[in-house]
C-alpha cells in the first residue's frame, strides 16, 4: 500500500549537541517561507551531548501534515550511528547522505549506541550477509530497499571553508550541520536565495553568521551540483500569507498569554519546561498591551510548591497555572484536592511522557489519562481537556482558564511529548472569536458575603482574596459557608453535593459534540482516539480509502465532564468489531473511560507504548488486519 | 462589613487549655490591633496541625493549606498581590520537616512574608511524635523510645537560607512576642520567628517552667546589635547571629538574632524586570475588554513576531 508521494520527507540524524534542531529550523523556515506546510518531529535521549537524536521533517505543498509517516525520501546523517540506526527505514529511491570518512566504520565501534539496538542491527545485516559496517548498511539499503547513497567528505568541505573564512578547523566544526542543511536544500530544489531566507529567519540580525553559512552552503551546492532538484514537489498554490512556526509548548504559552494568564509557577521537567520559558520571555506584556501589566513566572523548589503557589495566586484573582509532566503531576495531586474542595480556578498543563516513574523521560505516550482523571484522594470535580494538535492546544489553553473560572474548579489540560516537541506551520488564530469568561466573579462583596454560600447556585459568587470589605477563609478541611472547618454531617452532605453538582452543570452547558468530535462519515470502521492520535488517525483513514475502506475518527477532547450520550450515539452506529481504539498505552485507557461512561466494551485495539509516536502506515496496516478479521489487538513498534 | 478591633472571630478555640498557641494567637491579634491593617489586607496562611487552625481564629483573610505547604501557597498569594500582609503560622514539623524545602526557598527569595514557627518539639494533633526540633536522646511523654534523630536549629537554618529577619520568642511572654511580631511584619523581606512554646499534653520536658528558668533577652545583652545597615556588615552580623543560634541549655536567647535592612526582595527584582509590577501585579490587571482578550490580531503578530513567517511567493 505504498503511495507515490506528493510531499517530501526528510530524516536528519546525529549526536545530540551538533545543531540538528537548528538545522531543522533553518530548513523548516526556508520551506515555510516558500509557502509549504511543514511538520517537524524530534526524537532524543535523556542526554545533553553525544547520544543519537533525529528529526523527521515533512514538507507538503497543500495539506498540513500532523503525524510521522514511514519512508523518508532523504536520510541525512552527521555520523555513522545515524546510518546504522535508520538505514532500514529507506524505501525505493531514498537518498542517504553520509560522511565518507565513516564509510568503513564498524557497528561495534559505536559506543553511544544502545546494546539491544546494536544487536538488532547486527542481526539484520548478518542475516542478509552484509558487513556490519556503514558500508554494509548502505549496501543493504541500496540492494534490499532500493536506496541511493551519496557520500560527502564533511571534514574536507569544512577544511576548505575554514580556510576561506579564516577560522580554525576546530571552530569550523560548529558548521557541520550546515553541510546537511545545504545538501538537503540543493537536492530538494531550494535555490541559494531561498535557503538564505531560512538562515535569516533563524539567525535574524546576526549577519556574519548568515553570510558564513551562505559561503559554506555555496560550497556544498557546488560539490553536490549533480544532485540538484533530485527530489522536487509541486509549488504550493493555496498557502496563506503567513504562518506561525511553532511547537506544542510554544502554542500553549501563546494561548495562555492571549487567555489572560498572569502567573505561572513551575519546576523544570521534560517536556513541559519550554512552555514556562516562553512565558517568561514574554513577561513584559505591558510593553505591548495597554492596561496590561506583566506575567510573573516563578521557578519553584519542586512541583508541590509549583501548584501550591499557582493556587495561592489564583485565590487573589490572577489567572494562574502550572505546567508539568507525569512525575511532577504526581507530586501535585494533594494540592489538586485542596483546589477542588476550595473551588479554586487553577490550570495544570500536563505534558505526558513515557512512564511510570522516570520511564522514558524524553519520549512520548498517553499513559496518564487515569492519573489525570482519578488522582488525589476523595471526590471533587475536575475538568480534563485533551488537545490533539497545535491548533486545539492553543484554543484549549484559553478554554482551560475560562472553564476553571466559570466552574470554579481545577482544570487539567493534557498534552503529550509528541505535540510538545513537534513544530508545525500553523495559520494565525483569529482573536476576535475568542471569549474571556470569568464566571461569577464579583468586584465587591455583597453584604454578609460568604464564599461558599449554600442556598443558591452550586457555583457561588466568587470574590478574590484581598478584595475590599471581603474577609474570606479557605481550609483543606470540609468547611461551612464562610470557609471555617466543620464536621457536621448535614453540612457535609450539602457542601459535598454542591461541589459535585458543578460538573453536572458543566455537562449541561458545554456542547457534547465539542467534547468529542467526529471526523468523516465512513461507515466501514470507526477509529477512536485522543491527543496526538488525531493526526495519524486522519491520515491513516485517507490511506485506507485507497484500499476500499471508508472510515471515520472519533476524537475525544474532554474526558471530564465526559460527553457520554454523544459518544454512545456515535458508537451505536457501528458494529462493535468495527470500532477500534487507538492509543499510545498498554491498557487502552480511553477505551476504558468510554466503557465506564457508556457501557460500551471495546473489542478491538491498536496500541503502542514504545515511547515513539504512531506512524501513519503502521496504523493503516494494523487497522487493515483488524478489519480483515486477522487480529483484535495490534501492538505497534515502528521507529528508532 | 464589621471591623473588629481585636481581630477575633466568634469561633471556639479548640486548643488544649494551657497550650502555647493561645499566647501566639493573642500576640498576633495584639500586633494587628496596633498596626491596624484592614482585615481584607491581611492573609494569615497556615499548614496542618494545631497551629494550622490559627487563621480561623483571626478576623482577617485566612488560608488553611496543606501539611508543609503554607510557604508556597503564601508565595503565590504575595507575588500576585504584594499589597497583602502575609503571615504564616506553621508547626515545627510542618515548616522544618515536611516543608523544609519550602522554608529554605523562602529565605532564598527574601519575599516579604512573616513566618511564625510554633515550636514545641512534638507533633501534637497526631498524638505526640518527635518533631524535627526535638533534640536526640530526648524522650517526651508519648515516645516509646528516646528520639534517635538530631534536631534542626531553626535559627541557624533561617540565617543560612537567606532570611533577612530572624528572631526567637517565647509563647508565654505575649508582650515580648507581640513586639517581635510587629517588627517582623514591618521588616521588608522574609522573616522568621521561632516561637518556643510548651505542648502541655505531649511535651513533659520543655515546659513553661523549664523555659522560664533559662530564657534571656538578646536586646538586654550589652553591645548586641543584630541590625545590618550597610551590606558590608552582613557577614560579621550573620556570624554573630549564628554563634548565638547554638546557645541552648542553661541559657536560651530570645529576641532578634539578625536583621538585614539592605537586601532587596524578590518582588523588587521582579519589578526591575517588569516595571509595572507593583502598580499592576497579577491580581490587579485587566485581562479582557468586553469579554474579549486584550490582544487583537495585530498585537498578537507584534508579540509573537519571532514565530511568524511571511510567505514569499
């Protein structure tokens, strides 16, 4: 089921710390300026320098790619490890760019490679009688898979370059990534001028760096002249005038800024911290927006302090949040309960990574749904929103704070590493469509004001801490109307019910078809998923159309309050054996949450828990196997 | 609303008769009565345990938080509304055991908050276990065996953490405690008062009488001057304070160990980066206009210009 590609797919690999990300940013910018839609995912180890990382770029003239897909057209490696790690991913006509100086490098000499991976590579090569060297791997890719290899002497190019601009050979090493950038640019038909736009975008006013990179690029273009335009896709026709080029962390920070967030406390953790850094970079909002002050971003001593400070800040009326990942969230859950019983509008932005414990700290997954839904002792209302792509993440970041204030309860906004670290081109949001809803927030207290007034709406009018003429108490204990500790059974009966009722109100007020969204109307099968499964599911459905199967995708957006009637209705349209849950976990957690809410029991599952994202073709093939009755549970494992 | 000059609520105070908490509560209320903040301008923040109930007995905003977490809650409150007078009441276990990391962090930030440690060497509400300030070898009433963990020195820990006002007082000497509390509140920066207090139910060693025999006031010591008026005095005065911090046994000093009037606070540092901070802290900002964001498409482009790519066709 391979298809003739109408897009370019590029895999860039090398040791961490050699500027791969910069390389991908330059290329992404150059293509985006040309009007192409770009998708750039990143895989890396929990390591600062030396271990293998890679970037998967997709460049499409018409449609925004939102998932990784197998079969790169170019594999460009800084080092031997990249070749050993990715040569099996080559397809017919893949161009592999490698350093001729590592041509004879032996697999067993790559110390940074993990043993199990190396053993699997050795088996692959030995089984087909190839040498366990870069040469052997390249021959395998060529003879078994139809790839072409292009060797360049990186050091010779850098030597010439260092002489030309008068720097030492050592200093020239910093430009190693530019060799790959320029080679790829030349192969994919970017002119030097078009490439320069990418450098300018990345380096801004640093004219000298741009010029030096352009000198090196011109040299690379000359030495790869024969490769010019080898891969070329059509020019984009319908591109907008401008794009945002953003990753998941950045787009959430943008949402928070637009949504009026004024306080964020956090403790460093992958893959969440970059969001807080971005907020801090924009702390001086007053320079841009009349009436506005700044955003206070506080790095705390731990995640317990991070959420506690955010809650304290929220009590004063400032829109407040924290951002974290699984291990950090675990530390936050006691305070989450405090926010629940005290009806505090606080947002936790939760970027999932591979768990449990430290797990796969820099890899992705969707294993924390139960944790987000059920963590913390006792019962209290919470809202749980999940974003499936960058656009959703932007608007959800705003919705999260709106709902937190409207329903006076903590909101957990779940994302994952795949979204956090993936950069895409995104059309600009329309800010006039966005509402800022603060709920029943009073500027001044009415006479005899009581924060937790009982005989009214379950959502009692809120006055902030510090408001004139208001004295308010809060306690983690069960409280009376004023907020004082009380253990009276009838008060408990009433207060607890009032809090829990808020979720019912939210369930009535928020349209269910916004909390679960149906994409497509194909009647042959239904994929059900959440988070970054969205992109891959939609593309897989497109691919399966060509195999004669028409499908649809049910995308879960809000897990609490769960849109149970709507989801049950959609599920009832399909035969149970045609409904497939697709998730990046072992348990099929979302499927179980659906069962809990609707009684529907899933019979078919496609699951992946390698820490790597689900790829389009592996999902398509797995879906096909299930539809053809060959399997009920498919476990995916593509990706290095 | 009614203003109450004595800052008392109508609730029945449910501490054990004779508890040192009564003295601390009375001293706080007296200090407030003299400083006269409006009740809505004060936030009394507490952790868990007997001392955790303090906010409910004071007529001003009260935030009774989680065990060990009063400091980070208070930090968020103060950073988003720096006009609030924020006073923390926590036990020795709460602030120096489960919350010790936060205790150190507050010192590093020198945020303008007053921390009152209810230091009675035991966990009262859970029935008498050793707290982090109980010396090794001591066997208070409820302990099955003598304590085998060494004690934290709250004064020394506060001094080395960066608190700019460090004092000790005795809960049963309310007038002196009130004076120290007033000074602490008026000091700009992170302040700690280690309040020695009896636990009449579980601590049969460090009783009121035990303390009365040993306590002496630093301010009555000849030549004692803990105040740093110029930054270059800092290390000498810190050294003096540290030596005093280790005095325990026959003579126990109370009073102000250290007061640095020269150090900036974290809010000063925020204000250096965000000039509007004190006028428009997070709690006092408009964030919407007629239900719409303050940012429009043009502002969005301006703020996030570095993420924008113009397509050149």
